[in-house]
C-alpha cells in the first residue's frame, strides 16, 4: 500500500500527517507520494515515525508500492 493510500485510509491530509511526523513538512510528503522521493530510501527512523503516525504496525506496508513484483506475480 502506498504512503498516499495509507494516509487517505486514515483520513489525513498531507499537512495533518506532516504535523504528526516530527521533522517532515507537507512538501516532503507530497514528494514521497508523487515519487519525487523514493520511500524505500528514507531512513529507518523516519519510516518508523511515519508508521507511528499512520498506525501501521509493519513498516513493510509503508515500503510496498503499486508496481507488481515477481513475488506478487507468483501468487
């Protein structure tokens, strides 16, 4: 699930999520959602802060993208 999908599932705007994640502004969130910044390159600390804000227990959900992978195709 993408960052945007997780954010929308929680009913948050980009600004509301930025307010919950210390050190991140709305523009950075927009960059992650549009692909300008790759979520797979964020630090573990930042990924965990996003997970806390989005109430996601498994950080891998944050790193999942919409592109099909070989593992997904095999199922």
